[in-house]
């Protein structure tokens, strides 16, 4: 059984120093947050990926601040030990600094998040990070494939494939660290680029489709659990096939209702039927 001491933002840097890998998964509701927290996951990300894996959108762009506050608040009711990080959705921090501070504050005050995550490493993003940190709000960065820029990037494509792009990403990572970010997610970049960035920073890197050299790993929990079928990215390892199990269970229920086996038969009788199959 792992430690029950709550994970805080500064703890991730200490984990990097000790060489302990950081584990991170997404959660969008209280039940999933509770289950993943019980499993010992270090960081729970309430990502704007909720728009794609739960709400059915093609991108993360339609996700609003109100939607994020709703899902973060739900996840906070299930999280006990894990650090709860909330994505700042599209246009919640891009307009101006006062609005960025106000929106990040909502995620902590109304949503009960313990940190926020922002995408990109341009100079203005680093200024936002610095101001948020100065306001007492821990910030995680996100570089590489940044889903909120999907149209500008031309789709969900691997990034930093050229030496120039790799150097630019490394510089942005350094700037985010200087601005006060406590960690940075590296998404869909070559393994060797992730290794260079990880070695260059004192803050931890958390990879998703970025190879084994990052200080930690993150996956969308629905991908990890086999709930998203063929829509999961190729780097997302499935640790279960829950979609198949759910469909099978639902089919069993439909058959029992139509055959009047439910609710007529007892739970023991149903168990016996399963054993006879």
C-alpha cells in the first residue's frame, strides 16, 4: 500500500530529484477520480479532453470554463491523495492577463483544483504563467502537440520533428521553468527530443507519446481502460478492454429482460447461470 500523504505541486520536483517516476491519468468525475486515487496515481488531470472522450466533440475547442469548473468540482469529490490539476480551456487565458487570473482562480476556488495547466510556450504564455504563479496558483505547462492549436497545427500530428523545432521547444520549456511552472507535459514529440528537454530542466517532464525518458507519464484514462476503441492514439497502451465488457454486460441484461429472467431470478441463480455457460 502506497503513502496516503497528499501529493502537492512541489513534491513532483522532489520525485524527479529522487528518480521516482510520476504517474498521471485523466479523471472527469468523482467515481473515476476516487478509483484512480485509490490505485495510487500521483496526479489526476481534469483535462479539456473531456470534450472529446466524454462530450463527443471532435476537438477540445468547444469546452467552456463552466464545463471545466463542473467536471473539476466533481473530480475533487473523489480525489484524496492525488494532486488535482485542471486544464484551462480554449480562450480562458488567451484574451488578457486579468481574465486568465480570474479563470484560473475559478478552477481553484469553485472547482477545488490544486493547480492548472496551460498549453504553449510563447512569450505571452510564459507571462501568463508568471502572473498566475505570483498570484499563488501552481501552473503546469504543456508543449509539443497542443490540442487547442489543432487547426493551426493541421491536425493531431507529431511535433518537434526537425532540429529547429526541437530547439524551439527546448527553449520554450526553459522559459516556462523560468516563469515558475512546476512541471511540463510533453505530447507527441520524438523520444530523443523529450530526453533532451528532461535533462535540461530541473522541473519534471510528463510525457504522452513522448517516449520513456520523461520523468513521468500521462494517459487519457478512457484510452488506458479500452473505452475509446479505435479512436485511441497509437501510443496509448490499453490495460483493460472495458468497452467490450460493458457491451457484453448490457447485451446480457437486454437478453434477461426480454426472456423475463430479470428481475424474476435471484442474484445466486444468475451466478449459477454464468457458471453453467
